[in-house]
C-alpha cells in the first residue's frame, strides 16, 4: 500500500434552499478544478437572513483530496 | 458608508421535523421583536430522543442585526 | 424527585441520503442495545465524496441516556 | 407539542461566600426581569483575590428561558 | 511496572443540593458497574432552573478506570 | 461590599479606519442604551476587503455592565 | 452499500518506551473486547516524569469501530 | 493612572474536602512567594477517585498579580 | 441570485510598524494572485521580539474570495 | 528587513511506520510543488486500525512557506 | 546547531492609548527581568470601559525566551 | 495525606532527531532548576522545515511539579 498524501482546502458553499444543497454546491464547484476528492468536514454553518427567513445557507467545508505522486 | 454596528443575540429554535425548520422557527420568533436581522451562525445542534427517534431538533443560533442610529 | 444519572456514548451514523437520516440511523442502531435514551448532541459532521458529490454523510453524536438505579 | 423557542442571556453572578451562591445570586437577579427561566450553563469561573484569599467568586452563566408566543 | 491501560466513560450526575454532590452521585452510580476507578475530569456544569433558583445541578464527568489485563 | 451582578452583551463594531476605532464605535453605540458598562472582551476580528485593501474592520466584543439592584 | 454505524470509545494507553508504543498498547488491549476497530484519533498526550525523564507516555485515543447489524 | 502590568501563573490546588477548599489551598500556598495577587481563573477541575468517592479535588487556576515597577 | 461559492486561504502578513499594517501587507500580497477577495478573519496575532520591543507583527488571516463560475 | 508574507497550506501525510515518518512524507510530497517551506504545525493525529494494530498513521500539518515578491 | 529550549511566560500589558502600546508595555516590563526574549503570542484582548470609552486596553501575551545552557 | 499543591510551567523543547527527544530535552533542561517534576502535557507540536525535511521538532509542554511546603 502506497503512503497516501492528501491536501485539504477550505470552501464555502451557499444555497437558498438548504444546508445539504450548500454542501453539494461547494463540492460541485470544487470538482471543476480538483481531482480525487475523498472526504469533507463541515467547520461552520451560517447564512444571511432576508425578511425574517433564511436568505441563503453558507456552509464552510474542508475538502480532502489525494495528491498524485 | 456609515459605520454599521450590530448586536448578536442567541436563540434556540426547535422543531420535530428537522434541522432547517428549527432554524426557520428561531428566526420567525425573533422577527416578532427584532428588526434588521442580517445573518445567523449555528453554534450548537442537539435534540430530544423519543422512542429511539429524534423527538425534536434544537438548534442554537447567534443572530446578528443592525442597531439603528 | 430522584437524582438522575445519565451516561453519554458517542456514535457515528451514516447515510447516503442526508444529514438528518444519518442522525436517525445512529439512534435506530443505538436503540437496539440502549434503553432510556433522552437527548443527543451533534459533535461532528463530515462525509465521503464520490464522483464530486456527497457519497455519504457521517454525523457523530453524543447520546445521553438514563442509568437505571 | 408546540415548537418551543428559547433565548439565552449571559449573566455574571458574584458572591464572597462560594461558587454556588454566585450562581444563585445570578439567577435571583435575572428573575426580576426574566420569566420562564429553564436552565443554566456555567461558562467561566473566576474571582478576585484579597489578602491571599478568595475575595469574591465570579461565575458566568448562560441562562435559557422560553420565549412566549 | 506494567503498562497500564485506562478507559474513560462520560457520566452526568445530578443533585438538587450542589455541585459537589452531583459529582459524588455520578461516582456512586458508576461504582455499581465499574471497578478500579482512578480519576475524574469535569467537562460541563449546568442545571435546571425552577422558580428562579437552581432546581438541580448537572455535572458531566469523564471517569478514568484501569482496564484489567 | 454588595454582590455585584453583571450582564454581558455581544456587539459588532465596524470602522474603515482601524481595529481600535471599531471597538470605540461599538462602545459609543452601546452607551446610548446601556448604563454602567465596565469591561469588554474582543472575541472576533474580521472585515471586508475592497479593492485589495481593508474596506472596514469588524470587531466583535462582549461588553459587561453592572445590573442595578 | 449498507449505512455503517460506528461507536467511539476513549482509551488511554501508556508505555515507558514512547508515544507510538503507548498507542499500540491501547489498541492491543482494546482488541481483547472490541471487534471491527477501524480508526483512532489522538486527543491528548501526556505522561509521568521520573527523575527528570519521561517515566511513561500516556496517550488518550478515541477508537472507532463498526457496530454490527 | 499608571499602566499596570500583570503576570499570570498556573497553580493546581488540591483538597479532600471540596472544590472551593482546593482553590483556597492554591491561593494560600501561592501567597507565600507571590505578592499583589489580584484575580484567579479556574481552567480545569478534576480529582482522584478512591473507593468510589472523590479522594481529592484538583483545581487548576491561573492567578494574576501586579508586577511592581 | 446565483449561489456563490468562496474559497478561503490562510496568509500570514508581517510588519515592523503595527498590527494593521501586517494585515494590509497580507492583503496587498494576496491581491497579486487572487481576484475577488471579499473578507478576512484574523486567526492568530504574534510577532518577534527584538531588544525588548516588538521586532515585527505577524498576523495570520483567512481570506475569503469568490470562485468564478 | 523586508516584510515577509507567508502562506499556510494543510497537508495530511501518512505512513505505516510511525508518526514522524508521516510528517516527513507530507513534507517530501509538498516539496515537489512548494518552494521556501519554513515551518509546520501538527493539527491532528489519527490513523487506520488493521487487525488490532496501527495500519497507518495520518498526521495533518499546516505548512508555512514564504511568498516571493 | 544546539537544541534550543525556550520557556513561555504569560504577561498582561495595559495602556490607555491602544492595543499595540499595551503589548509594548508588557514587553518593556518583562525585559527588566527576562533575557533573550524571542517571540510573543497574543492570547486575549480586553479592557476597562470608562464613561462609554475604552479606559484601558489589556492584552495578554505569552512571551517565549531562550533558556541558557 | 497532605493537600498537595503543584505549579505548571510551559517549556518548548527542540530536537533535530524527533518528537520524543524534543520532549526529553525540555525535561532535561527544566530539571536543572526545577525539583519534584511530576507530569507533563503536550500542548503544541511544530518545527522548522529545512530543505524539504524536518529541520527540528519543537514541542511545547506544560510541566507540573510539587510546590514544597
């Protein structure tokens, strides 16, 4: 088994529709430039309030991906 | 640009239906007495267990709102 | 009123479908061996990434239950 | 079951006599203006030193109370 | 000297009478099923409020005990 | 010596000119409605970036003030 | 893919010889009663001092293992 | 008003009789070599367990004292 | 409204002249390679001591910027 | 003295052989694409368990390096 | 290269004039009794409020210095 | 049993050879001026990078020792 090395980056996804969609949006955007994503860790959940309701969800993720040799 | 000043209050919303509804319920109640809410930050997620299932979700938020001059 | 004593255990639930289902799965499994569960506290939210999407949600809970006399 | 909403406030109680009395003093003062207090959480314990002894205990509490509809 | 191995468990003791009694109650209950308890660490102090006074103290402990060979 | 009781509130001050002015602005605004302010604690320092420079400083304070009898 | 559920327990391993051996000793002891261990997380590193040298290393681990259906 | 400078030291007091006596013991010992102690902050509360009861309380304090000119 | 996605990077700025200049230096350097910077968060403040005075201030920032579609 | 600016990145190194080799592996991989690395900070130590032993060590590092002018 | 050993002490500097002067005051006072100071880390920023303005800034530093052989 | 009182000091040990040697070096140096050292707690692990390898390990310890009567 090779000794895997990973890098973690920190991305904030947002969505007007919900917590999970904000996470999916962050991953979808990261996928455009990052290969081999393996896991994520939620580090912060917040959002804007508009008119007394959640305007958008903003979820900060650390995303880990394998660094190729 | 005026130098905005904000106050943060801490509210716990609850809901039997889910995490996001607990957040919305907290905001809906706060809206009755607080104007100019701008953002929220989730600081704690917990809940009651009833009969081996989530009885209700309890989500603690800090809510930031603009203090008027 | 008796002086209640509780124990907390730490369980990680997972689900491909969402954050809340991961919590429910953790409780459902714990229910098989633990009686008198009272509350839970979310301590960590993470998951696997598969093909640029959430492969599964992994939510760590502390679960509190009453210790019988 | 109604969806309860709570507010948390942060109060520092003090007492020359002990840790527990500082907590009770904080609650007694809060009771004058806050109804429906439900729980407290100790977040900080400190105090003044006078003449090499505890001059007073200062205990910071978060107090949670039900917001009426 | 043998290489000691310990396990930590997390117990919440409660008492209407005070912080220390809540700790003692937690240990007294744990003693029924756990042998060789060595130390405790207080990780959280909170309680219920009843009628503007402390209704009960709830103290969360980690308890360390020796695992027998 | 009376047993003093304090309340802490959380205010975010901002200023385009600097960290200290953001703190002073927070206190100046709080002074309009709060009497007997005694101390502050900085809990967060952040700000907007505009055109590659600090657009404004945003400093979150906890402010402690004496509750009158 | 089944929805895996894990439990985490907290074990303190010790060794006079080093940090890594303390971890291995914790796992070796846990293996006697726990099946399906998957991962560990180091949460605390400390030890006794004897005669100005490390007398033993004490490493606290959280160990995660799969709960069988 | 002179610009006061303080030093903080970290002391662990112990007592078989209770939490508060452990704090007082720490201060009494520190008083032998430290002048001008002003305040303390509790940073950790733990203790030994003997025969299923608290054998002694061990309370870690930071103690602040004025440095003379 | 589009669902904005942000990335956070961590930069340490330094300056012999002060805290704020260290922050400005970090942003000025980041601006050379990063577009659309929106906010910063101070996560650590430290520095070198030279001859009993601050030799330089070192301030660690997280900088958030919009990821283009 | 120039005002140095640094960037921090987060890398996870792994090794079946030990904690220190995991750190060295992380640095060796980072060296392929990063110049002027100055320091590292360990932020997390964990690993896989295989057959009741450490399968591999996984150590998360923040690595600081000088940004060239 | 010798294996350097450092000690860290914790000092609170104060100043009516600003955050940076409070840090400089702490270092100036420490310099009277401590040689070979190398770095500082800000761990807490607070202060007194007088008449709705900052009465003094109180900044807690850890100061690291080389222990001579 | 006497009521033991301990003091904790914070020392940074370094070594080019490894994590454990850095800890041993810190204790060896402390032993020159401190009697009755009882335990240590690792609070930070970091180091310099030289030429893409660990140049030295720097480990921060809190060391507890008994204060004599």
